[in-house]
C-alpha cells in the first residue's frame, strides 16, 4: 500500500515539475501581456530644465505632480489614455475633469521590461516600465519629458519651445478586473 502511494506521489511530483517548465516558457512577456484597462497613479516632482548636455537646471521651487489615469492597452503596442492630474494643487492645464483622447505606444521585452510613450496635448512622456504579477501590475518611471511651452530655471537657463524637463515621477498601474460590464471584462 505504501509503495502504491509513493508511486502516485512520484507521478504527481513529476507532473508538477514538468508543468512548471511549461509555465516558465509561457511566462515570457510580449506586447500581448498588456491587454485591457489598467488604473494608474503617479506621484513625483517636476525639477527643472535639461540642457543639450542633459544637465539639470533646477527651478527655484520644484512642482509636485499627482495624477490618475485609465490606460487601455490593445495587446499590440498601442494604447488609449485618459487622465486627471494636479501640479502644485492646481489641475494640469486648468482642466477640472478627465483629459480624454490621449494616445501612446509601448514595447515589451521578453524579460518583462519595456517602454511607454505618452502623447498628451503637445507633451511627450517617455517611460521605462516593468511588468509584474502575471501582467496585472505595471511599475514605471518617467525617463524623458518634453513640453511645448517655454521654461526658465533659477540659474537663468531657459528654453523657448520643445523643452526637455527634468522630473522624478513614478507610476504604478494595476489591471482593472471589472471595467464597464463585468461580463465584457472577462473576455
């Protein structure tokens, strides 16, 4: 009787070990890893102007940024985005509601790192991303920000348009499980 139980346990152990290899092989990330709606939050500071040598020229006072967004990934490298944010306690761009109709692109490497580029009213944000928890979490940092307006730093460095801005902003997105019609979100 004990030998029979050991044989069954051995068979189960072999099956589990072979399945774990399949899970690792299927666990490779791709653009399709990000598909559907994700709720993002961001927090950080806008620090100053970056010159051509990528040297930061600080503003007299950094601005605090807080933002929430809904990003819907298509699984093929494109996304739609709507957001609402405050800079120093004032709504970004004077908008008092969500700012819809934003777009972007993304890439995902097999090691679950990647990039996102957000296009928003002339602002272009470049992000470095890491995908975690079986594709249900996206952690990211803004790596580049270009704004269409002018900016002046405390040391007199100025930029008249297409300004590169130094930021320290992190974001986290979590997959939205129940979005809109609960049955539609399961497809």
